[in-house]
C-alpha cells in the first residue's frame, strides 16, 4: 500500500427552489427518489466553490462558446442568471462551468439526458489531474503543499458554484421558461420526453440556489500486488483499475475491479504450478480516481524516474462491462498484439466464434481508438510519463453513469447479465499481460505508429489546406518509418537466433530497451502551451473545445487561435512535433543523431 495526502472535496449542504410566474415556490429534488442512500454520495460536484445565487433561469444548451454566440445573436442576456446545461459535446464539467462564469452566469445546474431521467450524474469540476496542492510532484505526507490561495491552485476550480440535477428535475424548470424561443440551431437535438422545450428564458422562473462544500486534506490509499520477474525484475508491466466510486459502482469501477481480482486469482494459480514471469507484473488498485485521477497521478509523479526507465506498458480497465460492443484504445505499437489476442478469446455475446470476428464485423475492420482523452488512469502514464498504454471496455455511454442506479441489479439486468463480458475482459487483460511479461522480445510494432503518424499528417494538411508547410513533420515521419522498418528486420533476425548464449540475451535486452524508450521520445519537457503538465505531443487533451482534431494537441490549439500570432504558433508547434518524432526515431534506432 502506498498512501498520499491529497486535497479532496465534500458537500455539506445544498438546496434549490424554483419560483414560477404564478407566484408558487417549489423545492427542486436534488437526489434520486426511492433509492437507498446508504453508502451513496449525495449528488454534488467535487471542488465546486460554495455559494448562493438568486436569479432568472436560462437554458445554455451544452454551454459551449458557440451556444453563447447563438444566445447573444437571439438577444438573450445570461449575466446574473442561473444556467441550466445539458451534458454532452465532449466538454468537461470544468469547461462548462468555467465558460458560464466567464459569461457572467451566477450558478450552473447540469443534467444528463437519457432513459434514467431521475438519475443524477455526480462528478468533479476540477481542472487537470492529480492533487491540486502538489502539481507535478507526489503528495507525500509531510511534503511540500501549495496554499489554497496560490494562483496555481485556485485556477483549477471554477469561479461559480454548480450542482448536478436529474433530467426530470431539469424538465420542471425548462418546461416553465418564458422569454426567447429555443434557437433554430438547437431544435433538432433538444428533445426531452418526446416533446420539444420551446423557450430558453430568461423569464418565467426564478431559481434560489445554494451549495456549501468543504475542501479538506485526506489520506488516499493505492494498493499493489507485485509478482517479481525472474529474469528481468527491473522491467515492469502494470495493470490498473480504480477502486473508489460515487455510488454503488457496479459498473464504475467494480466491473473492472472484479476483472483485476480474477487476473490475480489466475496468476496465483499459475504460480502454484511453477510459473514466474520473465518481467515483473504489478497489479494496481487506485484511489481517488473520481476526484481527478488523483491516486494514479500522485503515484506516477512520485515514481516518474523509475517509470521512465523501467515501465514496459500500462493496461487500464475502468468500466469493464457496461453493455454490448467491444471498445479498445491504445498507443499504436500495441495494435498488433491486441488484434492477435482478440482472436484467442471467445466473443461473450455469441454462442461461438472469437471476439475478433464479431468486433471486426461490427466495425468493418479493426477499430482501435487513441488516448488523447483524460477520463481514466491511463492519462498520467501516457501523457505525463510516456508509457505505452491501453484502455479497454465493453459497452459505451451507459445510462446510469455516476448515478445511484449504477448497482448490481442494473448489472445483472442490463450491463452483463451472464458476466461473460467480465470473463472476456479478464481474458484479454491477462493474455496481453503474459505476452508483455514473458515474450523474450517485446511484442511492439512501431510500423503501426508510423502509419498512424502519416495519416495524422495527411489530415492536418487537409485541415490547413496546404497554407502552411508540414515538411518538418513529413521528414521526421520518414526518419521514424525507416527506424521502424530496420527495427522490424532486427527483431526477425533476433527471433530466429537459436543461440541462447549471453550475446543473444544481451542483444534482446538492448532491443527491448529501444522498444520501451521510443514512446518517451514523444514527450516534451515544456509540455503543451498553458497545460505544461501534459508532456506528450502526439496524444493529449485539447485546449480548445472547438478543435477539429484529437492528435498533435499543441498544433490543434494553435490552429484555434484567432490572433495575429496564430500562424507563427502553428509553425512553432509543427517544429516541436517534428523534433518529438525525431527523438522517438532516434530512441527506436538506438543511435545518436549524427
């Protein structure tokens, strides 16, 4: 067990009353009705500031910048109002509330549309990852902590209070709004309960909003099981899942926790039969993920040097089973391994046939997503430490997310009634781990990465319409592709070498070092502009919600600029990406720049 001291956030009081145009005042429910609340966190937004507001209700759609432009064009004044926002469009809760504060909204109510209209989606509104008081270093007990009033801390919290509400509660307010009609641009997408909400306000309804919370230091606990490698104990394969939940957490995260525990059981059986892995395997149970990946981030920051030199890969499973359909995201050098393993496990939703057959049929081919998002514990490993990573789950957008309906009953009725999806996840997770831990030469294929980088360059060229040269990136990709091809040839020769003497063992070790360190080449010590903690220049979170690409985050942010420095910033970010790709190529080739 590794403990950290971190700043967490808890609710102490919240209330919401609506005063309608006929003079009646009614309380708006803030919790799910008829759900036992034992062990369930009352609905709130972690790190939301305390505050009260009394103002007219106004509907803000998704709370995007473009939504405020539409409202302004229709003569809607939102300043001083209490805004109602629906979740969606890929924006984080922090971005939604921060946008509202920037436009003068006094408080925010946030709801999620779906079939569970009485469910309330809890969550964090903190910006960034990790303990806000220790940005960039592990929050060990007795270590340095920033003051709450430090600008580096206060900028992580929105400027106005917010609360989550159910769709049913939001409808009570939205159905009573007067004022401006719903803008034409929103009408097709905004339907609730089969009817269109006709007015956005302000007018018709006043809201009396109160939220009180407390921020306090708490000890969080990361729990590990370590199987020491027999031949390369200094190389580690990490498998992780978080353990904390807002409510009952049958899906999020306990489906993943169940799979991790089953992997531990299977590994223990193998060990009783005499097996020990070539490399060390670390099973990781993270704490405080729901507050902003705090447990994993603090551990990564505390162990950054060892991860940089010793971590083979990180395989994350958060919500293992949340419905039908197989979804996997990974850094590209792991694509081939994942595809091969899906051929070895049974599809959980058919009588026979492999997962690979059903997966590729549903997607008309292999569909592996990438890891630019920051919604689970892979983010610090890849985007801060440069460790090759995987994230995997069944089902998407499950309707009871972060609500009190995320229960065992929901799992056995809807999420995974036979628990076969759980079994399949454990199978993939464990087999991939065995390959990463036991294969003499790591099963990484950087030709996949080269192909992906080339595709990104082509998409970027189309987006820029050829107005800015991408020659630096093109040349760097060519260098990377050459290194990847030469490495593949070396691996084939090493694999065919039947001489298991000291020389072959050493050459394999040197090759594995190159394969491990290549991903680190994509890191830049200066990080992304305005988000220096995120170091990866290929995969990272977007800084502008209107960005049209989800790769090369620094370039994407520069494209979204609207000032005279835009073109210069794009060129600079292009050169930064090119240098990162060349660093990775150098690491892969094992040669110095000459």
